[in-house]
C-alpha cells in the first residue's frame, strides 16, 4: 500500500510540474517569442556583421555639363547608366550598387555616407577575387551633373569597414553626403535655357542671302526651329552652320546657304549620332525632325554651359578652371611607327583614360598604341570603326581633344 501511495504522489508531482511549466510558458511567451524571432531572423538574413569593402562612387550625367569624366555625355552615360537602379528604382543619394550576392534592399551602414540600401548592380561591381579586387566591391550614387561628378571624384575609391544588416524594413535609410541638397534629386532640364541671337541681312552678288550675326555681349545660341535641306537659305541655315562649326564639322565661313558643304557637315553629324548608315541613306544630309532634335539637344547643352559658367565665377567650377595649369600635352600629330617622348605622353594619357592596355610605357607607337587611340576615337565619336582611314592616328581633331581633356 505504501508503495502504491508513493507511485501516486510521484505521478501527481510530475503532473504538477508539467502544469507549472505550461503556465510559465504562457506567462513568459512574449519574451520567448521575441528571442526566438530574433534568432530566426538572424539565421535567415544573417546576423549584423562587419565586413571590409572596396567602395567607389558614381553619378548620373546630364547633357549640359561643363566637363565629363570620360570626355563626353555618351561615354559617361555608358559608364554610369541612365538614372535607374537595376531593380527599376530611380537613383537617389546613397543608392548602392553591389554584387548579386547582396539581395536588393540589403541595408548597410557605411561610414561617411550613412545607412544605405542596395538597389543597383554594375559591370565593375564584383565580388572579391574578380578583376583584381581584394574585397567585395560597392558603388555609391553621389548625384546628378557636375556636382554629382565632383562629389564622386572627391570620394574616389576607398577601403572601408561596413556593417551589413541584411534585408530589414525596420531599419530606415539615413544618408548624408556633405553638401547634397534635396533639390538635386531632380535632374536639371537643360532645354529650358534658350536664347535667341540677333542678326542683320545683306545681299550678295549671286542673289543668295548672306546673314551676318550681331555679336551680343555674352554669346547666345539659337535653337533650330525648322527642317532644312539642300538649296535653303536664311537665318535658320546660318544658325545650323554655326552649330556645326562648333562641332568642328563645318570648316568654312558661314553663309546662310545650304550647299554641298553644309549638306556634308549634316551627314557627318548624323553619322556620329547613328542616325544614318552612309551617304546613300534616304535622309543623309537633310536636317529633318530627328536630326534637328539631336542637334538642338547639343545646342541647348552648350548654351546652358555658357550661362552656368558666366554666373558661377565663385563656384567650384570656376575655381577648378583657375587652378588648372594651362598646358599642351601633345604638340605634334602622331602616327604608327613614330618614336619619342610625345608617344610616351600619349600612352600615359590613354592609360589614365582606360584605353591603353600595355604593361609598359614606351616611346614607340606600335599596334597597342594604335589600338588604344582607335578605341579612344570611337568612344568620343571621332571615328565609327577601326576601318576608317583616320582610325589609330592622332590627327588634328584627335590631338585637339586629347589636349583639351588633359
């Protein structure tokens, strides 16, 4: 009987213990659940951890900048993209481009930038061990236009310890990029800066109209408002010739008459923009709506620059121009087979621009230098292919552009 009572007491005690554990579970469930949820989240997304990254910066170019990192709007567009992240989100201050191993929305704390999120990719944004990178690579968006480019260049490329939080909607982004302001979130509309140039008309012996522009105090640019073709004359033709001359495509005195020289200059412009294939194309040499739109975009950009520079003498652009030493990198036109110090300077310039693939700087203009010059010319629309006669030669136009960019 005593044995039976002991067994019953043991069972009651066991039941009481189970009941107590059950009550305690419900009493302290919020704490337990919170602890469990945190552990589960850390296991799922990866606990916050510190990691070393190589971090560069990028920006979104505008067609009205005073200068470009790669020398032209198109080249910078190709390098930096067109204003949207790889996940479709519009660029914004602090947006991060990261390798594919980092999910879109991954939050990070970058010293000097703030708490940011991944929304973009990039050809050069690769993991450690690829393209010679010792660490995973990140890219931070720094703004639009000249200011964005200056900010990106100032950042350069840094090796930084970063805290990675994973995808966590509870963490808000907090970005501070020095002098970045909210109004920079919208790109400038370059085409809003439009001005008209005055002109006076005289008659020439062959009865064709010749127009002499009246020079204003500050140079103004006239946007093209009409389609034009061979045989036309007047102010619009004069404005067309002036703009083609600024692009180094029209190399004689402006006349206001749309003749063979103007037609050929329009054709060359169309070629540089990929609007026609050759002179046999239906609209080659004709200023139609599409060609006029492309040319007006460049005209507006030029006018914007003139206005910007005139009004910003105390800005960083003016300071950069004042501080930049005036020099000519190359004094001679160069071609394959030549030797000398000028060739070495050319190779150094092309290497800085990312076109020269040789390991050593030499004084010999060989196949490697010729290829680098061709790629530089193609990037800046000086030639369309390596089969053109000017490809690989540092002629007048190429020489002028190299000296300007140096």
